[in-house]
C-alpha cells in the first residue's frame, strides 16, 4: 500500500535523479551525522577524575542531598542500613533487578529487601545511576526492570548508588555513553535526571521538600 509519504519521497528522489539506495550518498549522510559539531560546553567541569568527584560531592550537598563514599559494592548494604537507622527509618528497602545491586551481600544485614516496581507503598528505595553529572550534582538514571522509574519518584526516601567511574563533567557527556551502551538507533524509553530531593516553592516561595517525590536523596559513591 502506497502512502502519501511514499509518494512525497518518490517525488523528491525523481527530482534529484536518485533512487534512494546509493551507497555513496548514504555514506555521506552517515559521516555528516557522526561528525556533527558539538555545542559549547563550559570549562568548569572539564577537569580530571578526582576533581570531578570532588565537584559532584560539593554540588550534591548544595542541592540538599546526603552522601557517603564507599570502597566497593560489598559495603553498600551496611551503608544503607546505617543511613536508615540514623534517620529513624524502618529497615525495609525496594530495589530493581540491577545485577550490581543484586550481587550486594544484603543477607549480612537485617534489612527486609524486596525486588520489583513500587506501587506507592514503599517508604525506602534504592536505584543504581547510569552516571553522575559533576557540574550540577545530578544523577542520571535509565528506566527498565533493572532500575524501575517508580523507585525514583514514589518512595519517600531514595538511595542512589553511583560508581565513581561513572562520574562525568557535564550533561552533554551522558548521551554518547547511552548511545554506546544501547547501540546505534536504540535508546532507553526514559532517562531521568534527579538533582536533590523533590521540592516546590509554589506556596509563598517557601521551599517544601517531598512535594512531588522523595523528601530525601542519599547518594552512595562506590570505588572512589
């Protein structure tokens, strides 16, 4: 079945005297897309890895998140338990199927850990970030069964685990990483950017935490 779209492109090809399957023309287009000029990126985050991590930690504190730096993933369960205990929160936790979180020794704590999406009744959740953006203190999370988006927004307390090797300087650095991970022509359904706890200043310009999502954000940086 021929559509109006097919007729339109056929008319364009006739006017250009091409068939649309010429390899040389396709190669020129692909090369142009691969070498597309990049936008202007501020210098403030074009720094070495230790400086990026230091900047990220500074920015996280500035957006009212809390942080802890861990040597490796084996320390994650104890760090989560300590955080929940320090904030007088129940020892319950919801996580997704992320293999890095699944491999953590949760059985060495008294935490009651369940797996899956949140239905809105979970008080505490943990996710693994795809990357952390140093210049703004932002966590980038990819949706999917490994890290369900519901865990980012429904629980009151959100704990995010980030590998120190995944700290980038700027927002623009996120997209090449995701394209490389998923392959050409593929992208995740959702990329969520989280900068501190949820907040609103709509009422008399008074900041209210937890207005549209978690009232607490705690970031565990592993391998620093």
